[in-house]
C-alpha cells in the first residue's frame, strides 16, 4: 500500500506528478480543445463521437507458476502498417511489466513515468512497490487527464509479497484485477483461444504455447496485428523474456488449425 509520506493524491490538476511534468498552468499552458467543442467531438458540433481505431493484440494471464505476458509488434496508422517492430512491453522494474495498447506515445510516456515513480517509492520506503499500488498509481495519474484525448489500455503485471498480480488500467482511470486479460483490436480472437484452453494448473511450457497460439490466431484474423510475438514470464525471481517469434514462423506451425 502506498504510504501517505510517499504519495499524496488530491483532487487538483497537479496531483501524482513531480514538478515540471504535465502542463504548466502558471504560464497559461494547458491541453487545447479540438476546434469546435469538446475532445472527441466533430467540428459540426453534433456531439457524435469520433471513433479512433488502434490496432494491436496484447494479453496476460495468471497461472500456478506466475504471470504470462505476450504481445505483437505491429503499429498501424489507419490502414497503413507504420512499423512491424514496435516494443509493446515496458519493463518498469525487474519485477513489473506494462503492456501498450492504444496511442503509442500515451502508453510509452505514462508507463515510463510510472517506472520513475516506482523507483522513487522504492528509494523512500526501502522496499519494492506492490503490483496493486503500482496499478493504482497509474490509474490516479491518468484520471486527472480524463476527457483530454488520452488513449491507453495497459496491463500491469508483476510479482510482489502477495504473489503474482495482474491489473488492467485504461485512460479513463479504470482499474480492474483479473486472471485473464487481452487488449486491442485482436483481443476478441485471442480470448477465444484463451477461454478454450486456459487452466490455472498449466505447466510453464503449456502456458508459453497457449500464449503464442492466442497471439498468432489474433494476427491471422486481425489486419491491425502482426510482426513479432514477444513472450514474457513473470516469476518470483522477476520477469524473464522467453522468446521473440516471427508470426510467419508461427504460421507454418499453426496453419492447419486455422483451416
């Protein structure tokens, strides 16, 4: 639990951030509204929400031997494939990982800021921050900017004194603990594979295979997911990167199951 001497959350616009982070309101600087009205509204003023599409597939699940995290590596700009080599796992510390889904800049900035705040907590309290506290800290930080156009859906995964932890946090400030999460445009396909074969008592090898299958099947059906499948295993001794497999190599292995 975060101690009051380390972090103080208030209902003002600067809480949760060190000085110099975020808009400097003393200089009259702030996030600007989109032309014509509120964030996310069209210029016509009709109030219709603009649907912003962000393609990716990330997943995480807890099981008897820790937490498995798997992500693809494709970044898209509309129908254009911007990159096939994006790193969608942020290594917060040796025991904590965060995933990226949504706006790449938003996810990268806020999770790297979280890594900084977690390090400050560790130095002040002489112990590692818990997974629950880290996820709560992130949710509190982004909630201050709710409605300002942030786009982020992340999983905070780690191991602390209570064991393995897995939380989903988004740019609306929502924070949910769970056993299985998948985020992104390909998540519906990944969930289908996970729901069919997930067991809490799986061996690590079975868990690795399940995670790779889930990401592969998502990339097979979702045009906005693809590239490299990166797989991590969070253990009591910290996280370990298990593999980085090209989707085309996995296709040769799993193609008969997609027929």
